[in-house]
C-alpha cells in the first residue's frame, strides 16, 4: 500500500472522534497507557505514540505498525487513561482499517493469527483451537512447528479434537453480520 492519502486519514480521525470513548484528540500524551501495556516490550510503537502518529499525519505508519496487531485488548491502557480513551477499541478500529486498505505488513503473523481466530469464532460460535491453529500454521508456513506438543495437549484436555458443541452459533454469526453491516 502506498501512503494513506489525506481524505482516508481524515475519515479515520473522524471515525475515531465521533464516539466519546475513542476521541483520540483528548490524549495529552501522559503515557499512562504505555506503563500498563503488557506488550510494549515487543511493540514498535507505544499506544500513546500510535495516537500521536494518527493526529500528526502519520496514519500510514500507525496502520502498518506491529503495535495494532500485538494489542491483546486487555484494556489495561483504557483503565489507566485519565481521559477515558478506550485504546483497545482504537486498536480494533485501526486493525479493521489496515485490512480494508491493504496496510497489513506482508507475512504479519499477528494479522494471520487475528484472522484465523475470528474465522474460528464466526464458524463455531467460539474458538475451536485445533482448527484455528491449523489455519494459522498453514498460512504462516509453520505447519510442523510445535506438532510434538499436540499429544500432550490432547491427553491433558488442553485442546479438543472435535469442534465445540453448545453455545449459540447462530447468535454469534448474527453479531458478525451486524458488525459487517455497520462497517
């Protein structure tokens, strides 16, 4: 993807600013979000830096960053933010926009995992670990990696051989459909 053009950047900011919980212009860069974030050690940008990038014309860097894919949506940043910015939601918006705009870094394991996880939940109503891991490993090119751990995980009941039963798959699919229509 080439640079994000100005109207796309403005649309991204408008989308984030329209809801009080994602109003990024309220961020005054105190970095309390970063002090509670469990992934900063592996990230290329701090949560507050992602916000600053977007607000100062660096949406392309923000959308191409590893930070938005590493975010585990634990909401520690949200709990610490004195301005009440829900950074987990901000990161989710950025992930969706990155996919739409083709800004996902080539071979991004985090993006591949995110996609495999969401497809598993959409299909089964909850995560089917073996199916999700197989999809992830096929797409990432690491199918044989960790295969020796499978018998132990199965015998200890850590993962199930068959997809989960129960739950309301129809309701989960409807949730995904509503989200798709909103976008």
